[in-house]
C-alpha cells in the first residue's frame, strides 16, 4: 500500500507495481493517475486509525508512506505496532524534518557542515539579533508549515517581517513558536537521497530541483516545478564527500540518540566553494525528485523498500542508473497562490504514448469519464534519455501534447546540465 495522493506516490506505485513479487498495489487515497496502477481507497493519508485498519483488513505486506505529515504524527509507529511492515521513519526520527531546531542541533553535535545559526523562542530576542546582524538571513519556523515556513531575507527589514509573520502573527500556527535564524549560503542546491534500514543505507542518484515558478529561476517559490537526474554539480568526488561528511554522520547521530532512521532520508544541500553543506533534512522522498529517481531505477524496486522496512538492506545494491531522467511540472492557473481546480485535462494518452515518457499525476481526480485538475501541481511529465538533453527533448514533446486551460510550466528544467 502506498500512502498519499501526489506525483511522488504515483511514481512509487508505478514502480512497485512492476515487481513480479507484487500481487496488487493499494493507494490511500491515490488520484486519477494512480488508479491506473493501483486500487484507490478513500482514506486520508493522515487518518492513522483508518490507514492501520485498511492495512490489516487487506492483509497488506508492505506500507510505503509518501508525505511527511503522517510520519511526523506517528503513522509508521502505529503500523509497526499492528505488525505491518512499514517503509518510513518513526515519529521520533521524523522530527529531523518536523523540527528545524532538532535538525540544526543534531548537525552541530555531529559536526555536519551547515550554515551558522541561532535558535529563538522569544520574538524580541530574535528581532534584536537580526538588527545587530545587519546581513542577509534565513528565518525558519521550527515545525511543519506546508513548505512555506522558510523565508530568505535579503535585508534586515525583510528578516524582521519574517519574524513578525512567523512568531507574532503565527501565520503557521504552533510551528512558529520557535525559529531558527541562520546565515545565507550561496551556491547551487542539490538533492541527495539514501534509503536506510536503521543501520545500513543504499545511496540513490543525485537530483536537482527547480523551486521558482518561472524560467530563469524567477518568480515565487513553489513546491517544485521540475527536476532532473543526475545533478550536474555532483561529481563522483563530491558524492563521496556528501556520504562521508553529511549522510553517514547523520545516521550515526540518529542511532546514538536511540532513534535509528528507517525509510528515505532526503538531504537538501548547498554546494559552497565545491563542498557540501546541509540546508535541511526531509524524512521522505522529495517531490518532484521521486519521479526522476523512480524513472532511472532499473529492475525491481521492491527489495529496496521491503529491505529497509524489515531492517536489512545488506543484500540490496544501488540500481544501475545509466542515462538521465527529467520531469516538468504542469501547474494549475493561480499556482502557487490559489490554484484553480476542476479544469479538464486533455491529451494525456497522447503524451504518454511517446517513447520513454511517463505522465505522473500530482493533483488530479475523475469527473465522470474525464480527468480534471484538483490541486496546484497537476502533472509531472517525466522522460528518460541517454543524457539530460535527450530526456528534456522527450519530456517537452509530451508537455506540448497536454492541454489544461491556464496552466503554467517552465521551459528550462535541467538548464544546468543541458547543452542545447
């Protein structure tokens, strides 16, 4: 069973369904695209009791949890307590993403390279520090804030506005009771994923996300407008640094705390002067990175998920990942503000018929015999190729066959690695 309803969950369900060991995939709640590879059951991802009851009723052999919110409230613990093999960290381990304060404290204790920071639970003290600093700063709400609790302030006034928004106005509720104020790092950002069984890990391919809405990295931040893999800045030498200086100390520190990490650890990195520095942790696969990672994974992916869930990845080796993959997000009119919903999507079959293309659904639902938009990020059009250029050519050919009124997408995904 795959828990969730986005493009990440569609990509995982699609790949898991290909395993010769899998009889059926159930999705809770799923979406219109996931329904093509799984049986969708209308249970919310954060309905802990409902998910556990569904897993027991269907005699599910493995649950893969997609989003972060169910992990932070303890869904994985509840499933394991019920005897269900589960891919995803415990509630305690999920605080790596659920609490920015905890994650920064762990980095400091384990000497993991990251930006200098201060922690505040008093708005007056935070404002005094910002006025004294007189430089660009990043202000982060401590708790989960639907991806909106990190504000990069270019000057003192913007930093003060961020503290007021988070701590005084409580725009993100209790997530803003504490803040992390840290220095701004400069360099390319990359995404690095490892799958962990509590002790061992399997490294996946690197990827690079595109957060800004418009071409040339302009416009507001979003949940991600596309991604590609492998990431251009990540050389074999840099990858070894990432593992030795960032991933392995993190997993060792989690074990030392008595909260071993099981599931997908997504390390968000800034490459500063050729060296990796950790921006943040996510305790699940990224989206849209998952779409390109699953597209590049060759062979059966089930042993990866099941091995982690059962606490034994010793027999799992990284998949051969020759070539590249690239995905382009098609977003609804109004995104990332208030997206318009209910618009008919046409051309899906035409796009998916192209060689090497998969159209993953992120925010869709059925309306009679039609598929309509049901969220901000609607589709993630993904393609494989011998290199990033070839993958981009295929992905954009598919994008051009899809029709969604008022939709938005970038034309420059993968620009860091494209030569044409």
